[in-house]
């Protein structure tokens, strides 16, 4: 069985890491390069930088931030936010990214997934899906664009299938309902998408305890789990989390 990956996420605005709840109420969490250095030392498997205002401000992800973070890492780095064209993807890769994450631009032009995959390989293309339940008791999950602000008129499961068909190598699946709440991952959402595609699914949104990760790797069928708050504010260590997962029979790289 393949090892499950633990991924730290740096949501960046104006060169600083920030974190909020349900994509709102952002507060500072530190310098991205310093956090990257810490996570690399602690044994995180991968790192994601999301420039959360790049799309709204119609600009590229900040190359300086990407390069500063990349210099601290010996693990894969994915970058998202503001990647609307092949040239934007190339700029991120040249700055030090190993993967690019597409969200709003992929929804607007799904052919962009195929174009970037043809240029760099599917392993370098992550399609980020921000989803929320259509109602509190619904098992249908609507996709949102523009940092969770605009309904895309797509269902998360069908969009994940199309993203795979168009060449995506991974799905980064975020529950808007759970984002920053520490109430646990939305395992129903994660399992629905994981069951529909054959590429890896990264679960995001809601991590608050060690057992939340156990749940998302078992019930949620995730291949990787991403978190921010519990790592940024040192609520748990990467090694402590991995040891907990190992004790529950979940394969990880220690």
C-alpha cells in the first residue's frame, strides 16, 4: 500500500501567511519562508502555496514568495492562485514550483488542464476543487470559484471526473463548510470524489485533531491530507501526527 501524504498549506496574502474560517476572517500566521523551513525540517511530505487574492486581483502568484519558499525545501512544492494561462504556469515553475494548482481558470477553460499537462506532465497539474454542500443535509456538493465567492454551476464529483479526463494528476479537494473550523474533514465529500476518480485526492478543510486524519484516510479514502492551522500554530507536530497514523495502521513516511 502506498504511503499516505501529509501536506502543509500556506495561504499567502501580501507576502504573509494567513488563515481564516470558511474562507473569511483572515489573520496572520507568519512568514512563508520561515514556515516552509520549519515544515521541511519536521518531515512534512509536501507543501502547497496558495496566493489567495491573486485571482481576485487578476495577477500572477508572487514569484518572489515562491522562490523564497522553494529555497527552503527538499520536498515537492505546489503553487496555486492566479494561474490563468500556460505562461502563468511556466512562471511558477521557473520560480521553483514542482506542481501548479488550477481552480477558477480550469473551470473557465478546462482545456488549460490539458495544455499544461502536455507541457509538464500530468504529475505537475493539480486541479483544486472548492466545494460546499448544497444544503446542510444534502449529499450533493457544489463547486465554487474565485476563492469560494462564486458558484460555478458544477457538481464536485462530475467536475473531478472531467479534470482527470483532461489530464489532471491530482485533485486538491477543499470543503468550504469545514475550512478553518477544526470540526474534522468532510469525509462524505472526500469519499465521493475519491471513489469517482483514479488519481490521488488530497483532502482539505477542517483538520482539528489527530483522529481527523485517521478518519479521512479510512472513511474518506483520501490519498493525502492537507492542513494549515494545526501546523502553523504548533497545535500538533508533523512527526506526532505520523506516529499516530502509524499506530492506526495507516502507512506514512517517518
